[in-house]
């Protein structure tokens, strides 16, 4: 893959770098905060080499890359002036949905620190194996040092989160880190754990454990971002360097100890209790529902909302019951992709499915979900079924998750080391097999292989080579639609108005019917039925594109009356469409009629202005 080419293609079709507020990446996705999501050309973006798909989660626009995402991310930063922090300093002015904003904050805060958590979690898991097998003793110095390396990221998690959250909220990252450090100071920790009554300036301080906590520091840094900006606004510039951070710390840390910390702890405990009750009283149904929907939850980015609950569960109970559902959901998708690899007749797609199935088993599911299962639809449902079956099993046997490992695949199974370890391992092939069987039985419409396409094209006499060698003759093209003739320059789409695709005219329809403008053959009728390609007997290649952006309707309000390869005479009905319904959905129905092999003609000139009837002389093609 040419990472620079991929990066430039992404920047071009995402609306340009000026449309980007901020970009970060996780294991497989680029996560953009854009000023205006409507400026993204998703169709062209998904055709950029290296891009597997796109997704919108809340206000975050995601581009799925796969394992090479860090290299594409670095290429984007290297080829642009995009910043990666201080994201709230520039806003699009668009009012955000509160729920979407919360998920965006949680996602944007956790994503940058995931490598640290994943690395530390794997160390903890491997260390647990070493101690269990007797390779290390719990008292050995090697074990003590490795434990410190594994536990460090989790014990000091509030500091990591403080830095990440400050970047998200646009405040000073070092002041935020200082807030986290104050909450974890050994003297304060000892005071809070002593069991004595504590107060600050007469106000009661509730004893809260801040190590490994999540919600208290997020609330603290959020409040700090406003306090810091307010102090900065009223402080003379000559003393800002000292006064702003000093007053921010003096205000925010006590407020956190007195109000925000206890509030965050209460919220975290309530969420944990709620989930615990669901699994305690919901029995297999809790796991079935969560396992069956976790792939959808991952797609929306809502899985980040579970992290504070998971952290709190492990801190207070020593285990969690939510994240096991992510494991079986991933295995379900891996199984479904494996079924595609077994059934597909397309050699290249079969290879893609097998490869992405393996990466999904290893915990990286986006290539499998977006590149294979969602593309074929039914296998994705099969994957959901696999996750549901695995989740029901996990709930029934009470599987527990003990260590945050950062990976929900085979490399992360060390997180299950404990009393239910063997039961957890059994659940993974159950989910995989259920997903594979469901996807295989439901079947899917296979991706047509390149060999089949080439054969079909050659049978129709339309290979690329033969097309370019066609001998064209002068002819007259008739109007395919009744309406008002417009110049292409009046079309509100630069692809047509700048004549990139070729010369021609446009028609503002007065009737929802498209007829053949020539005698010839239908070379392409798009699945969305909004565009038709015809090659005339005299060699003219004509594209009729009904409306602008109507591809987004996915064929709704359109009816095709011909198919690829049909021979047609002038006036033969090709497509009918419901004009009023399409207009009601906000689409412009202006219809460009383009001669796509313009370079084969000396002159292409209009022979009609104003109103035109269907089958009335429209364009003259001269050689």
C-alpha cells in the first residue's frame, strides 16, 4: 500500500484538511472530528486504495483501514497541517446531540491511551500465566518489578485519562495531569483510607479510592477546562503563567474531593450495580442480548461507554461480566467471515475473507465486519447470532473477566485467568461455530469475480481495449426526458459542470420517465437505478444520471425497465421514477446527459434549447 497516496485520497474526499478539527486512531480506524460531515464524499472515499469502509459514530467520522492504520495516520499528519490536540478550540457551530457528545468524549478520551492499557494488560496476563505455571513465585523480585510495570498504567489511570481528556476539552494537559497526581498522592491516599472523618475548610470530604478510577477524573478535567478558561480571561497577561494554573489547581482539586469525586464514584457504583443485577437476574438473556448486539455497539462507538463500568467492576469486585460479551461477538463475526471464505467462488474475495477471519480471531474485527460481512449483509447477521449464542453460554456458566487486556481476541484470553478460565476458553469456539453455521446456512449473494466480469464483458464485445478501438460515426442523440434543457455549467456538481466526465447537456425533468436517446445496447444500469449507460450502434457512449446524489436513495422511488446487455431502440423506456417523492426527500432532479467518449468526436453541440420533448433531437455528434 502507498500510505501517502491513501492519506491524500482520504484528505481529498473527507472535505479537505480544513474540514478536519481533529484526528486520532485506534487499532483499525482513523477517527475524525469534522466541522461538517456532509462535505465527505463517502462513495469516493471508500474507493481509495487501503480504505475498507467508513462509519459515523455520533459526531465522529471513522475511516476503517485495518492493521496499517498507524502508518496511514502518520502519513496524514505528515502531508497536512492537521493538529492532534486542542480539539475544542475550533468548533463547527453545529449543535451536538448530548448523548452523541458524551460518547464522543468517552471515545476520544480512551482511544489515545488504549496502547498503554493494552500493553500493560498483556503483561499482567502473561505474568498471571507465569505465576500459575510456577515459572515465577509471587515473592520474587522479577515478579514484583513486572507487576509494577503491568499495574502502573491502571493504578495511575486517572493521570493518563487527565492528559487525554484535557486534549479533548482543550485545556492545559499538564495542569490536568497535576490534578490527577494530587488525587493519587500517597499522603492523601493514606488520609482517605484511614477511616477517619475528613474535612477541608469545614466542608466534608468523602473517602473515595481514586486509583484505577475513571469518572471522577473525567468530571474533574471537564470542570477544570471551564475554570481554567474563566481565570485566564480575567487574569492580566503579565501574571497568567503563574496565576492561572495555581488558581485552577486550588479550585478544582478541593471541588473534586468534596463534590466531583464522590459523585463520580456514586455514578460508577450505580452503573456497576445495574449491570450486576441484569446479569444476576437476567441469566442467559443478559449475555444473549449483549453478545448478540456487541458488534453493533462497537460500530456506534458506544462500547467505550462500558469502560468506566468495567474499570469500576474490576476495582471494586475484582472481576467484570461485560467484556466477555465482546470476545464472543468478535468470535461470531470471525466465524461468519470463515463461512464466507468456504462458500465464496471468487478467489480474491475468498482469500480476503479467510485473512480477515484470522485477524478477527486475534481481536481485530473491523476488516471482517466492514470488508466482508456488512458488505454481504447476511453474514453480518450470522455473526450477530454467533455472538448471541456465545453470550448466552457465558451468562449460563458465569464467566468472569479479571484483567483489562486491551484485546478481545485470542491474545487477550489471559484476561480470563481465574476460576472460570476453562469455561471462557470453551465459549470462544462455540461462538465461532455458531456464527459460521448461521452465515453458511443463510448464504449470501457472492461478489462477482474479476474473471467473470472480464468474461462477461468480452462476450458482450466490450473489453476496455475494444471500447477504446471503437470506430464512431456522426449521429444525432435524442432527448431521453421531457423537460427544460440546461447547460452542464448550471449543474450543481463539479464532476458534471466542469465536464470532467465529458460534454453534453442537462435536463430539468417535467416527467418521471427516461427513454433511450439512441438505438444501441444498455451497457450499465446501476443497482440504484439512478444512472444508465448506453452505447449506440454508431459508437457513442452515453451516461444518463437522474438527479444529484440520488445514489443515496439506494434505488428507492426508481423502477428499471431494462437490464444490462439489452438492445434498445430510440424511445424505449429505460427507467421511471417518482419525481414528487424524490423532491420531497430533498434531491435535485436535474439530469445530466453526458457523452463519456467525448474525445472521439470533433464537435458535440446542442441542437435544442428551452423545452424539449422525449425523442426530440437533442445533441449532434460530429466526427
